[in-house]
C-alpha cells in the first residue's frame, strides 16, 4: 500500500507540473485519481469501505476509442497556420505572401537581427561577424567545411541578404531545360512575371556608383578583347537621385510609404560586412518588413529541431508540431513546441537538407524521398583575384558586386570587393599557381613562392588586403554536382554529420585563371586564388544550391512543381535547395522568383484547396 500511495502522489505532482508548464499554450492537464484500483497490489486489502471505493478494471476498457483531436467537440487550436523555417530570400517571400493570403505566420530564424547600430565595423570583429554559437561567435557569416567544398553562407534575420554581394541577375534561359525540373512546366513562359515581381520588391536597379575595381575590370576586358562583354551590375540598392548628395535620408521610396525610411548609397563597398548606411535593400527592409506589418511574428535566435505530424497522421493532414530551441544558448535552450497547419522549409540549401535528413532519420518525417541530398551544386564557382600592393588608389569603393564580364557563353566573371579595413579574407587567399592538379599543382605553388619571395610576402600580408585587391567571382552555367549525406564520419564518433560524397568538384576554372593572370600581368598586380583550392584541391562557393530537386515523382526528386514535399500535406521547400542547375549568376534573384511562384500556388486562407 505504501508503494501504491507513493505512486499516486507522484502522478499528482507530475500532473501539476505539466499543467503549469503548458498553461501558456492553452493546455490544461488533469489526472483521473480514483481512491483504489483493483490491481495485484490491493488484492489482499479488504473491508466494506475499500470495496465501495475500489474501481474494477476489465477488458471492456481496452476497447474504448482513443481521444481524437479531430473530433468536432474537441477543436484543435494552432499557434500559427504556417511556420516558415528561415528568413532568407525564400523564407521572407513566403512569410509576406502567406500573410497577404490571410494566414497567420511564424518565422523561425536561427540567426540574430542586425541593423546599422550593431553591425561589426569590419570582418576582423569575429565575434560579431562569424557565426559559431558554440564559441559564442554570434555574427552573420558562416563557413561550412566539407571534403569536396568550402561553403560561405549568411545566417541572420534576412538570411544571406545581410552579407551577400548584392548582385541580382536573371539566369540564361537554357537552365530551365536542364536537370529534373525540365518539362514540369513551361518555365520560360511562367517565370518572367515572377522575376519582375522579385525585382520590384527588392528594388533592383543598375549600379550607379562604379569604383576603381570596376574600371580596372573594364580595362582588363578591353586588353583581352572582351570589352564588348563587360557589363555594369544590377544591385538591390537605393542610389541617390541624379544631382542629389549621397547618404541622404528619404521616406520609403519603394512601397508607397508602407516601407521604412531609407538612405542613399555612399559607395563604401561594405555590402558583404553589412550595410551601415541603410542603403542596401536587405530582406528586413522589404519582404520581411511588410510581413511583420501584416502580423507575421519573427523569432530570432531560434533553431528548429523537430517537425512531426500531429495525431500520428503520417501524411500530416492534422498539422504539425514544430519543436524549437534557442540557437545562441549553451545550456538554457528554452525548448518549446508550436502547432501549425503547414511548414515552409527555407533554411538555405544546407540548412534545409540537414534538417530534412535529421527528420527522416529519426522518424519524424520518414517518407521524405531518398533523392534528398543528391544534385548539390556550387554554381560551378571559383574565387580568384588580383592584388595591387603598390597602388595608392583604393579598390574598395563602389558596390560589392558592381560589374562583370562574360568570358564566353558559359563563364561569368564578376568583380567583388570588401570595404577598407575588412582584410580578414586575405587570410584565406594565396598566390595563383599552375593549372595542374594534385601534387603537381602544390609543388608548382611552392616553387612560385620560392622564386617570387617579394611578391609572396606582399600577397600573404592580410593588412591592406581589401584596399588593394579586386576579387573575381568566376561562375559557370556548366553542370557539376555532389551528394550530401547524413552519416557518422570516422573522426566524429559522437553523432551523424552532413558529409559530401561523389567525384571532386573542379577547383581550377581555366577561363577565370587565364583572365586573372593576364590582367595581373598587364596592370602590375599579383594573381591570387583561394588557399583551399590551391593547397587541398577543395572548391569554394558562396552559392551552394540544390539537394531538394524538383521532379515529377519522388523517385526522381524531393518536391513537386509547386514546391510541395512528396508524401506530405502542407510541407513546402522554398530556398536554394530547389534549384536543379548551375545558373552561372548569383542565385538570389532566382530563389526569390521561385518562391514567388511557389506562393502563387497556395490558395488564400479559407479557399477550397
């Protein structure tokens, strides 16, 4: 009897604890507490009082139907109609368009909210620039290392728009004829309207402030017979009207007064370390800003750790339980659960792939296609550059991605820069060496350093790097891909990690290297390349795309032509992971346009599906 009584006291205490914990979510917890239940522990207890209060459990009770939240008399309450995971280009579009259609929306963003008042002064301030929460680095620039590729990505409220080079281009039409999305729709007819909407919302315009880096790129193009292929970039930037001074504040110039006040660009080249002058059209100033005005709630520093169908309905017809925790805490994770009708995965290509793998492996969403993680692309990209250590003119002025040149029909070379003082990128670059691969390339690099010691010393001095260097982002619309898998690597026995598989990605793009070497020779500079590409034969990219391929069936892809996850209701994917081809241009505008297309397929709240 003592054990029996102690168990009842424990149940009562546990019930009260759950009731207190879930009270804020509108859940009331109670327990049925009869005096005695006829079980072996009370079989030897007798007496009239005991018999009158004892409850006799029989097999009849085993056939009682389970409680169902689908019962009209027990209507389920949801915290949101849709939860959007991530606030980058796909997530911000989804948040606004769903809110406009009458849905309640919650946005879960792992990164922090940034503004001119808390941005780092330069990228040497690693605690406010690099994202490594385990080391208490809570910035917005993330670096992920894989066997095949080093991926640079953004992590903030507004996603990659906080730190990208601010270059927005429409890809060549041929990309719609490649990969698993070919033939699903007449994309060449469908997408132009969505590109136009995206350009309007982001405020895309031709770059009006060109700096020395752009002028030298034009000169290099002319010297190599490519002058006709030089172009002035297109950027999401608020430039001063003709005749007006730069840095001047204006009421909202884009949305008829519904958006925030803005200031005009001063041409500091600081786009990739965060715009301190309120001129860059980041997502928190357009899509996300307007979504919040319509009631969308954005939860910064919040990581999603689980998405599970409610009521054990495998296909998710009753909605989903989304478990989140604080992303910037070591110990007090403040885990809680939100209920919603649908979920939009927009956590960037790597973030979405990794989360979906975890949900599939742990059994939360077991029906995700086995095609997940296949066809991951790097935009066929390589980063080279030219350093002018003896020059007195700064390469930093202008917009980060101000201009470019088409080397041929496949190869796009874009000039990129950092603002003066943001020299940390210099630690990741070295002298450009021979096009040979493997050990031969490494030996040639060593020989280059030994035979040009003065140039080597100048090239590897990080201080002054931003002022003296024109970075060249080389992109190709040529298909190369790898596969990502969640597995336990040999060096990490504590759990499964996202790992790359497949053939090595080319780290030497002949067209880009040839352009850099000839340009450096003509203008008296030092040709540069990424350290990882030269020493370890590992490619580098700021545009990791693919992995959740769009296809007609789950045997060939992860989502359908309306971005719906195969096997589930009301689960969508809207980020770079849906791209099925290397674009040869910055993918941000394409991701935005595809998200617009996906949201156009979602019916208004209350409409018949």
